[in-house]
C-alpha cells in the first residue's frame, strides 16, 4: 500500500469559523450512553433514584479498550435503559434529570510527572479522541514500543465541510494546546512535535506560529480532503507510511486531535473529567448556526433548538460532517464525546441522484488517498469474492467517501466498501 496523497476539493461551508463558542445551559434531562469510544461499552455503576454530581463517574469497565463515562450535570438518575446508537448498536444509557444546580464533584488537579501518571490521568478523565473515532487516549499514549516513538502530531486540519470546532479550539485556547504539547513530549520522551493545520485557517496558523517558539512546528497542509485522515497527516508531516495492520506508533508517531489535547490539559489542571463538548451546529436549515459548548448527553433536538431551531424542510440530520458523518433518523440521539458536529441540511444540499452504470473513468481510484480501486471492491462484493476483497486491500479503506464524491455515475462506492468490510468481519468470526 502506498500513500500518494490523492485528494479532492470539496466545497466548504465554514460560516461558523469566526463565531466564538456559545455555552448552552444544562437541559432538563441528559441521556448518557455507555459507549462513547472504540471498544467495549462501559458497565453502569449507578442506580435509578441515585443522586449524582457533575463529573461523577457513572460508567466504567475493566475491559482494555474502554474509557470511563461521567455525569454531565447534577441531578437524579431517573432511568437506565438500552438505546440504539447512531451507528445502530444497542447499549445501556443513563438518564439524569437535572436539579438545576449543576453541582460538581470536589475535583483535585492531577500531578503528572511521568508517562504512567499521564496515562492514568487520561483514563480517569474519560479522555477519548474527540476528532471522530473515539480511540481511548490512555491507550494511545501508552504504546508497547514507546522507545521507538519520536514524533507527536497534533491534528488540527479539520478538513470536513461545515465543521469548525477544532478551529475555535485553537483560537480560544492556544495556551492550553502549547502546554499540552509540552506535557506530552516530556512524559513520552518525544523530541519532535507538529501541529497540522489546513491552509484555510489563516488566523489559527498565524496564532500557533506565534506560540510555537521552537516547541513545535506548524505544518500547513493543503485545503483539500481528506487531509485530516491519520495516515495522510502522518505522511504530510513525516513522510512515513502506515501500512495495513499498523498503528501510528509502529512508525514512531503519536497523533492527537487538537481538541482532545486541549481537553486533556484542562482536565489535568482542574481534575474535572470530560463532561462537555464543543459542537458545530450548522447546515442550511439551522436558523442560527454556532459552535456550542454543550453537556454530553444533550439531545440533538435540544441543541438545535438552542441555535434557534430549523428553517425550511430538513432533509437530513447528520451526526458529523457530510463526508464521513452518520445520517440519523431523528433528533433524539444524544451528543457524545466524539461528536463534533450536528448538521441539518435541506434536499438542495443532500441531493442524491440515482446511480448510473460505471463508465470506467478511474476517477474513484485517482481520488483515493491510498490508490485503492473501489470499482473492483464493488464487483467483488456483488460476486461474493471475499478473497479478491482481501487481496485488493478493502480493509485499508478509511471510508472517507472521496470515491463516491467524485464519481460521475454517482455509484454508492463508499457504502459498498463499508458493506464489504462488514461482510469480511462476519466471515472471519
């Protein structure tokens, strides 16, 4: 597998980039799922009728790939029930009815002096990757080959259309980012650090260059999609290639989302776990688009209502961006840790024409950052040829949707790739 950095130019709608973050008051109820990370769900550790405080741990697990979950307000646990996540998985969730007082735990700052104390703090704070995937931060910071890791990359590219929450993190909390870079470098024994920012964020680039002072290098990437993909940003900053089956640490790199890093350092300094999240609320059907600091567990309906509600007819409600986000059936879904945008868009923006036969133009392969062949995947999936799917590396696909975006025949290529990968997983069980 080679990375030749084929990218596509998508139209941006980053009209919230210059809007300072608004703070949303705590809603009457929050519904907090026990799965907000890659891995296994947490176990509920509170009971119905129990009174909880903001920052109190309400879910945890002894499984490896997990991160604890905390109450985002004070109040009473009024229900514990299974809900279906936006990804279609049933998990337990804790409903808290707010007492209106937002009382918090007595938090104590963490003393981080070395890598074990940093890892322990990241886990107790419930930190996960806030840029999309939700990989537990404590695990990412503690690779088995720590002696081979020599580079930290702070990913602030934010290449999805509409989303500006990471952009606001840089503009509003630059000193936290600098402090976080220094702390991680020291704890992990890393010498080299980058912060990767797309060229369309000129104010953030200028500010981070001003703050760098030799502590890190600002890497300006092209304003094309998908610059924020982990393998792409690693290649852009270091020239290193993460092959199939490898993690970034296998090529000596740790990648942290910029908002993850900012929240990590604030949690260490205050002792308060991750309970709130900045979310971009936008789309042509949102009356007052904004970046909103919102309690985790807030329903998307409540969040959109805080932004003035909707105008016109909403054709799609998206959790995340239009390229890699999930279309959800209703606004009852709660905001979770790795949810960085809610988009309400009309049929004009979400228009999906009927697919036509492939014209063999090759644009899908030209657009793929890894040079994969989506048309081969499509035929192999339809034929049930699992050996060919594996041979052609369908599992390398990161589902960025560049192939479907450029296809003149409007083939559902990324959707087929997802189905093919799922079919392979089922076959191997």
